[in-house]
């Protein structure tokens, strides 16, 4: 796993802890300081993820494509979809980039989605800092974005690994 992936999953874990506190508010009094602490940790880890991916995108933009990228165009995306349990919408997004060999665009897409997620978390933080339970729709939106990003990264990584295995590298 990459450093960016590690930071993302740490952010997600902190966000899940935050959500568990919100969910538990029906049976326990909310501890806004504790909620804010886990949310701030999620935000900090996601900011680090954004910084890491910004560097990755800058390096990728300056790096010429390898001829191995051409093997992505011949990858059996239909077979992959049939042989793996995938979210069709997320997989379709991955396939659009990779069947054209647009690896750099995968990184840019991921970075843009991280930034959108960060904006959602900042809105949630504003509520918590005011001592309010966050808007459930924002909480759901953030949760869905985490899930979609995790799947997008997982599918992309698995396809990259499968192509590397086919090439013996």
C-alpha cells in the first residue's frame, strides 16, 4: 500500500470513530470535544493525503508513460468485472480511465475527490465546533465519498497488479 493510501485509510478510521460517536448520541450524551478530536484527526490525515497526492500528480505529470501502459488497453475489463464483486458505478469510472491508459488521470481524479471530501469534512467540523450535531446528510455524503474512494483505489490497484503479473514484473 502507498503512503497516500495509508493516510487515506487513517483518515477514514478517524472519521468512522467520529460517526460512531454521532450514532451513539441516542443513548449517550455527546462529548463534542472527543468528537471534534477524532474529526480533526480525520481532516489532518486527509490534508496529508491531499499533499501526498499533489506531489504524486506533479511527479506523474513530468514522467513519461512507460510502454507497459499499453497493456492496460488490452486488459479484460469485462472479465475483471464478472470475476470480482464490484460496485458498477465506481468500476465504470476506473474503467473509463484505465482502458485508455490514462494512469495520470487516475491520480488527478483521486486528488480532486480527496479535495471534495475535505470540503465536506470542513463543513461538518463547522457544526461540531458550534456544539451542534452535524447535518446527517453531510455525514452520509462524507461516508459515501470515503467508500467510493476506497473502492476506486482498490479496483485501480488490483488492475495494476494484474497487469504487472501478466507482464511478469
